[in-house]
């Protein structure tokens, strides 16, 4: 019969793994870089990060419950190469989207600055907002999809170990994982975004698209090898 001490150890392990996993730069830095490049306000950037984080959490919980139900055999069949492969590919593709126009002399950031659309309150403001929203959809979808298709596979062993407990224990593990992951992600996005707001570097504005692209590609490559 599993003991309460074992369950407490699993809950502590869940918190620790979720915390370390949420600190991975691809879980927060990519949202900050894309949000700043697209001139998103911090609230919009946090909304996108929250949507992506929610998809990430739901996928992890679903897969974890499957592992807990099916047992050791299913866990051993999960190919390790899939752990970060999908997210790495999507981050690299998104980085190429930002870097390629910049390399051709057309910075992504400056194309969307809105200098030619007038100030807020002009007659063309509504049309400009709709156009910007439409152009943001593929980017938001890519960010959300990259997180949703990359569950925290490190936690599968915790779900597997918790399969000897009741479903209430699995619910507690899922709740701790979700709360830790989302809170850390959003906190890091907010703090980093606010910090970058106070870095008025002219060279960053001129080369923003290229910098964002290179960093996203590096994040994708790093995520694949760690």
C-alpha cells in the first residue's frame, strides 16, 4: 500500500520538475521577443503566452493520464526524439520568418510600426487594427501550437509512479503542474517584457527582426539538443 510520504514526495517532485521546465527559455523568451517585435502591448503578449501555456498543460495532463492508465509499456514506447522535436522545428521556422525579411533589408518590426496609418483615433485606425490582427494570427497560432505539441515528458515518470494512487492524487499532481507552469511562464514573460520596455537602444530597433529571428532559431536548436 503506497504511503502518504510517497505521495508527498511525488507532489514535491512535480513542483520541482514543473518549475525547472517552465524556466526553459522557449517557454517564455520567445513570447517576449515576438511580442516586442510585433509591437504588442504586455497584456496581449501575456494572453498569447497564457493560451500557449494552457495548451502545453492540457497536453501534458492528457498524456500523463494515459501513461498512468496504460502503465510502464506505454511510457517506454514514447520516442525520446519527439520530446522537443516538434517545438524545435516550429521555433526555428518562426525565427526564419522574422530573420529572412531582415536579411533582405525589410525589417519585420518596422513594417508593422504603423507610421503610415496615422495616430490612434484616425479614421483608418479600425482598418489598421483589423489588418494587424489578421497578420498576427499565423504567428499566434505557431506559438500556441509549438507549446501545445510539446508536453512536459519529464513528468510522465511522475504520473507513472502515481498510477498506484487514486485519481485524486493524479488530479493534485496535474493541479500543481498547471499552476506552477503557468505562473512561472507568465511571471517571466511579464518581468522580461517590462525590462525590455526600458531599453531604448537604436541598434535594437534597426535590427529587431534579425535579432528576434536568430534568437528563436537558437532557442529551437538548443531545445532539440538538451
